[in-house]
C-alpha cells in the first residue's frame, strides 16, 4: 500500500494559480507578426521567466502547465485571444511547450543560487529564454520543413526577448528584496 501522497501547501497552490493567471493576463497585450514565420512577437513569454525566477522550478512549471492546459481546453488565454489545440500544433507550438522548459530552467538556477542578486537573476532568465528557443526553433523547423530558415526567422525575436530577460530580472530583484526568503527560498526547501 503506497504511503500518503505529498500535498501542496495552500500558499504554494495560491502562488501557482496567481502566476498562471499573471501569464494569462500578459496575453491581453496583442502580438504582432514580423516576417513569414507565423510566430508572433509577444510579451507573454516573459511570464514563464518571471515565474521561474520568483517561484522556483516546481511552482513555476506547475503555473505554466496550468495556464497551457487551460488554453488547450479552449480558453482564449494566449496573445491575440488564441486558445484551443491549434496554437500547440501550429508554428508557435514549440515555443509554447518551451515555456515549460523556460520556467523549469530559470527556476532551477534561481533557487539553487546562494545570492539572488541581479546578475544571477539575469543568468537564470537568459538560460530560461535559451531553453524556450531550444524547444521552439526545432519545432518551427519541423513545422516548416526548413530548420535553417526557422533559425533565421527566429532571430527577429532576439532583441525583444533580451529586453524581456532584463525586465524580468529587474522585477524579480525588486520582489526578492521586498519579500526576502518567502518565494524561491521556500520552494528550494520544499524540494
């Protein structure tokens, strides 16, 4: 007979749900399309980065999975009011799945660091962005049938995404100073 299942404390559950909602709110800002890749430039992909460097890997990943699951069942939570299964099998599908890796990687780096100063948060957010690209670009290449073109088309995202890395790290730095030891630190203790 298996032992008792670990339960998620109410505060962890609340933080997870709030961040899933925050990522959805970022979808209110419309995306715009540049070039022919079919993948919009959006603000929403900053949400998984922020979740990771504020909540830690486990809670951030859960928040992103929750938000994506709600989207998959049809809620129009993605930028431009997109929802359902279509965004996951279209050209931006890999980047959506990459949000899970993004939150996980950024969260692991942030919660393992002894000092959560701005340089560490920048590194964590940048690593999370790279994780998203490592999933999204090959998916786009498979979708279009041209991996080289997918890579080149994805270069249009780099300047804006680097700005989002900086903004996410700055916001997280302020949050960590305002609420020391309550966010990523508690996530690290629970894992």
